[in-house]
C-alpha cells in the first residue's frame, strides 16, 4: 500500500507573511500607492510652509488690542506729519520759484531801463527805423532857433536817438551856435547841407515836422529846402562821453 502521508506544510507564520507583502509592495508599487504618496508629500510641504509663514507674520501676535490700536494711531500720526512736511516743502519750493521769477523779471526790467538810459544819454550806438531830414541852404543861412525847434519837435514826437551829419550825437545837453558858413553843434563845426538822422516811429516823426508853422515851414522861411525820407533802418554810430558828476551821488538809503 502506497504511503499517503502528505509533505510537511510550509511555515505560514503571520509575521513572515506581512513582511513578504511589504517587500513586494516596495519593490513594485501600484498606481494607487504612487498617487497616495504624492498627495502625502504635498500635504507635508503645505504644512511646513504654513508653519514658516506663521513664524514670519507673528510680529504683533502677542500685542493686546489696545496696544495694536496705539501702534496704528502712531503710524497714522507719523503719516500725517510726513504729509504736512511734504506740503510745507512743496509750498517753499513754489515760493522760491515765484521769488526767482520775480527777481528775474526785476533784473530784466532793470536791464531794459539801463539800455534805454544809455540810448537817451547817447553813450551807445543804436539802430532802428526812423527818418532822415536833409536841410540845404539856398538863399540864406538857417537860423539857429529854427534848428533848435526842429530838434525839440523831434523829441516831442518821441525820438529815441538823433545825430547830425553822421558826426554829432544829439542829447539833452547838446549846444548849438552860429558859425561863419555853418554852425557849431556841441563844439563841432558843421557845414550845410545838414543831415539829421532820427530813430523812432517814422510816421510820428514825419508828422512832427509838417504841421502848420512847424519846423519845415520855419526852415523854408529861412531860405532852405527840406527833404524828409522815412527809412526802415538807420544806424546812429556817433556817441558822447558820459558826463562826470561833481556833486551829485546816488542815494543808497
């Protein structure tokens, strides 16, 4: 009779079976296990980040409510003071700009006035529109009074500069004297024809010569002929030396 005794069964202890399954799972993880692992890693990273964030932002965590209110009030006060300082500085900047503009305008006005005084005093050459008056003696000698009236009417017509014969600048203190065969203007002897160049508005200047019994009528009565040209540009290059004052001094008070 054949021996029917079965072979001994393998050791089936539970701890050996559990280890075998764990090793098999680690050697070859399933798709489900992979997904679960990734989710666990993500949750862990988020937890670490949150803890770090709390560690950075807890500066005022231990403050009482009133302390936090005081901090906020302090910040608000600092902000208001900073805004007030900015406003003050901006106002100061605008004032400085205004002062600078006013000073610049005053300097420009002073410069223009100085130039005007130099022109009227005859100490600088000038150029501009005006008229040229040519006076030619025909049958007699021109009277000095007629010549003075001519110059005065040109001043009344707002003449800005005058000169005779391209040599003598006419200013407020210019003198006229009779001479044999001519006349003296500021000590310089001039012979006819007398050429008076005048800078100013040509139309106004011309009108200052032609009114009834005016300069042209007087000169023609002296036996002279008068020719007037209106010019767009005249050059007056003669000048006078500045007058030295002996007694008057600027008042700087």
